[in-house]
């Protein structure tokens, strides 16, 4: 619910401040005073209308799913429009893209001046039919939930089966590719760490001759071992340290000798080349071995494809038969409640002085999570696109009222752009009564030219113009009576108009 409105530099309005309570809010005033400017200014903060305002700020106390748009929710959420060179939008001082703001706003704002027919979506009609059945049969809710779960399984199995059918078309090619990769990796038979060991060995072999020559020269030291030990003993020095040092040196020399090992350098180089091929293709030996396991599983899958296909076809046939059967039950159940829904809708339409609606149910559409049903709506055999904007808005109003009555719920903000324009007094009063009923569910904003609708307002704002500047004022009870009387008799207010205004309120 909008609790406060602040607007600055919006054409004739230098500044406008409104404090609003729940229920029906009506803007009245002479033509050209600025009612539409103020109305569209409020809508512009939701990115649902264009406005010349430099600043529009709205405070809302609704719980909104702002986190879905990367915005932190607060107890009072502030929607703001700022216009300089470009128009920028903010919620709680955090920037939001216009498209994102529109999507968010449409989740809780319904604007009956916009050229949209989304009130009459098939899903909404079917939800109402299902609710009517649940009211008489609580177990029907379980049936709907089971149908939705079954359809999810149906969709999943259908997708898996289609994938197998696609694979089946090119299975021989896929099998051949998998076999080639398996054979190549298995023929090399790599071991983790082997490549690094062979590179080290290759390095050592590349300096074999030099290494051998160097150690041959260095081994002369061992011929002088006895002479050194004798010299140390004669000097009364312990020769142990020298003997231990030479023993350590002998071990190193033995390890560095290569004549005892029979290495085939060509084989080593070939092995390094093969392992290098795997590393270049798979990034590492570990990845090559992982690919080997994966391709073996794929090959096994391709070999078993025929068996998997038969199993899935069996499951698919079972789930398809089940949802087809239950879809027929859904169609029959909904058809049994169609007249009740049509009567509820037509009661409101009659109150709004409109022709009856005819609802037809086509139960032969493609299967979906809501069944195979589609509702077709006609007004006196006329298609929706042939209705005038006024008729369409009254039809939308009737549908919203029907929705609230059946669901016993409704939440959000409803904007009505001159819904009583060009209507008679009795037609305007019929709209006023419907809006009065809807105000228990929605916060409603409306521009009105007739006293009937204005008399039902919980917040009545008068828009006046003095010279080039527009002003907005919230009316008290006495001021409301005079404004309604003006709407009845014109600028010269008669006693009869005043009395009529009092009876309306």
C-alpha cells in the first residue's frame, strides 16, 4: 500500500505531497486541473507510465520480493524516480533498471488504463475453476498436486527418451569415436608420474658420457684413502670422519654409474612422445585416465541403448496414459464448474451494465502442467479486441471482482484511469459499488468525473489550478460534500445538489 507520495516539478505542480490511507483514493477537479498529470506521475515511479516530473517518491509498506532484483527490503520501501538528462529509477536508494522495475511492479500493480488483456489469462480462469471445485471437494487439491508432479515426470522422461532417439541416429559414429579414444589411451597405458620420471632420466642420459668421464677422474681419490688414514693416525687424529666421507662419496659414485643399466634411448624417447601427446590433448595424464573411464562408460551406455530405450518407452507410455486419463477428469471437473464461474462473472457485468460473458472450455489443447484446457471468453459473441477501452476496463474490473470473491483474497494496488468517463449516473454507481467491494482487498486509485464513484472514496483529493500552477488538497467531510455537489450541478452549487451529495456519502 502507498502511504505517502511526494512529487516535484511535474508540469503545473511545483510540489505535491499526499498522505494516503488504505481503500479507495479518488482524484477529482475541473478538466485541465492536472488530475491525469498527478495520476501518471504516481504510476511513473513504478515505470508503468511516462511523466514530466523531476522527482517522484512513493512510500510503500508492502512485503515485496526485492531480493530477486538484488535490492534489500525495508519496513517502508521507497520507490523513487529522478529525471535530469535521463530518467533513473531507485528502490530504497538502490538503482534498478526500468525493465526490471516494470516486471516487479506488474507483480503487485494492476493498471486498468494500460492496453493489456493479461487479466484474462487461461491460467487465471483455470485457477478459479479449480478453486470452485476445491471449495466443494478438498481432496481435489491433492489431485491437482499429483497431476503437476506426474507432468514433471512426463516431461523429464520425454526429454530423456528424445535424447536417446537422437543418440540412436548417430550411435555408430559415437561408438566409433569412443572406441578410438579408448584404444589410443589404452595402447599407451600411461601411469601417473611416469612422464616426469622419464624426463629426468632423459636429462641424465643426455650427459652420460661427461658424467662418466668426470667420475672416472674423481675416483682417483679412493687410491689415496690409506695414505690419508695413515697420516691422520700418525698425527694422533681420528680418521673416522674421513672414512665416513669417502664411504658417502662411494655411494654417490655407484648411483651415478650408468654402465650397469641397459637403457634403450630410442624407446625412452618414443615413450615420452606418446605421453606428451596425451598431455597435449587432455592437459594431464590424470585427465587422460579420467577420459578413459568416461569413454568406457559411454561405450557401455551406447551398447545398452536399446535396453534403456525400451525401459523409458514403457515408463513414458505409463505416465502418458495416466496424465491423459487425469487430464480428462480435469476437463470434466472444470466443465462442471464453468457455469458457476460464468454466473459470478456475469453478476458483476450486469451490475456494471454490460452484456453477459460466454465462457467456452476447449479440452483438446496440447498437454501441459495445467491439463489440456483452454478458456475462451466472449462478450455477447464479440471478441475482446472488438470492445471499446471503457468496456474492456469494466470487463477487467468484473473479472478482478470475481477473482476476489472466489479466492477470497487479493493484494496489491489497482489504478483506474477515468473508468467512469462517459457513463450515466447509474452506471457510475454500479462501478462505485464494485470498487467499494474491491477496496477490502486492493488499494485503489481512480480519477473520477462523477459524484457516484467519488462518494465511495476513503481518500478524496481535489486537484485545482490557480493560474499556471496546480495544487492538490485532501478534502474533509464538509469539503467532500461541496465537491460532490459541484460535480452534480456545476460551479453554481444548488441546495438540491448539496442534499444529493449528502445522501451519496
